[in-house]
C-alpha cells in the first residue's frame, strides 16, 4: 500500500486525514512535527506518494520542512494543511509552488487535493 507522510500535531486532523487517505487506498505515516518528518524523508529516504504538513508545530515550522523538501526531494508532492495565515506563508507557497488548504476545511476539499496531487 502506498503511503502519505502527514506532519501534524493535532490528533483531530490526524484522524480526519487518515480516514480520507484510507478511503483513497493510502496508508498514513504520522509525524508529530517537522523534525520527525525530516528523519523519515532525508535520513531514512522513505518513499511517499505525498507529504502533507501543518505549518505551526513544536520544534520546527512546516514551512522549513517545505523549503528543505524543495531542495532535497523536489519530485515529492507537498500539501500544506494549516489554520495559520501570514504573509510569510503566502510568500513561501507562492515561491515554492506548494498548494495549501486552510483549516477548517471539508472532507471533499481534502479528498480532491490528495487525489490531484497523487495522480
């Protein structure tokens, strides 16, 4: 089964995204922060169909993770799922070309985004 890496510290969103991913035939590999995600992505070189990340998490921002992904794993699609709205977020996603969804969102919007990014 293909996997999606999900960096998110909120248990509610972990459950929601896992249910959607399972419906689409994916397994979710959860990380509670960007540092855990980096370990799996860069040191262990795990294969994923998609990375979904929150922005505000303990230890390191999801935006820092996105910057590193753009340099070290540019082939890997990324989706930002966040309730955090700042100029820095808008500048980063525009510069890197990363799609984003703001929380709260709908199951339909998440499902559509995941489907389009994993084609």
